[in-house]
């Protein structure tokens, strides 16, 4: 698509992973393995291959284990920086906002650390006139109502036909205008941008799984 392609990326990895217990009592969810490789390591490799100049990862629950596993990124060919949130994760928007100084002044990519996908990160871009661009996917069984609609390249809400937000998106720093450091959710900011027609979107039909429960993890590994 046309627009600015992000050169910095953020992987959201601070959450507690309550639905994954007891697995996440001793391991942060992004380090759970699919066919022998941690979810977050798959993201790092894919983002490096997509040409990202740096990757920022937010840490809270057992974050030291993620830092120990990935290090400074040198073995992946991309610098990895860490945004600390301990003792408690700051929710999605709060976590991204705290990391803004590490992400820079240009558009950046964000991906949830607990999804399994073959989305082509190198193709993501955000138009000059937009503050955000969302990747939507067909609704999985556990989320049949979806989150947002899609019309003429724009995210819309509410909509008669809605798709699920994949957790993959591109944002401009101005998307977070008026925010201050602390814990706060992403959806109100998305609805603000959607109402202003400053949030574009696309529908991705490739591999995407929210690895949210032990059963889904087991199914993927099978």
C-alpha cells in the first residue's frame, strides 16, 4: 500500500497472561513455543527480515526472562530496546505511550507478542493523512462479533459487518496526542481516530492465531 512504511517496531510483551495459567506462572506468554520456537522470537526474526531499524519490547511480568532470551538483538541483526513497566503492565496504549521516546518521531509498527501470524510486515504502511492503520482479520470462533468494520480503506465503528483487530498496526506518535504516562486502554484512542476518519485499515486473510489459551497453543503445536 502507499504511505510511510515504519522503520521501528514495538512488540507488546508485558501482560500477565492470566488465561494461559499455569503455563505463565513461570514463563511470560511471549516465550511460549510454537514448534520449538518462542512466539516473540518469531516476531523478532520476521521484523528483522522486514528491514526494521530497531525493535522495542515492553516488559513487566517476568520480563527479565524475555530480556535474557533475546538480549540486545545482535544475533538477529536488529537492535532491541526495552521499555520497563514493572511492577504492573500499563495496558496496551499506556505501554506504547511510555515507549514513544524509544520509537522515535516517525510512524512505527506494533504487534502483540502473543499472536502467531505470517503477516508480511514489510508491506505495512500508514498514509500521510492518517494517524493509524489497522490490520483486521476474519473473526475467530472465540471472537465472533469482531471489533471494527471496513469501508473504502477506512476503519469504521460500529459496523454491520465487523472484523477482528489482529493486534498488528502502524501508528504515528500524534495518535497519542493528549495522553500522559500511566495505564490506559487503546480502544478509546482508536475510536477517536476512527470518528475523525484518521484510521485506515486492511483485511488480512493469511495465518493469524491469538494464542490465548493452553488449548489454542496445543492445537497450533499439533
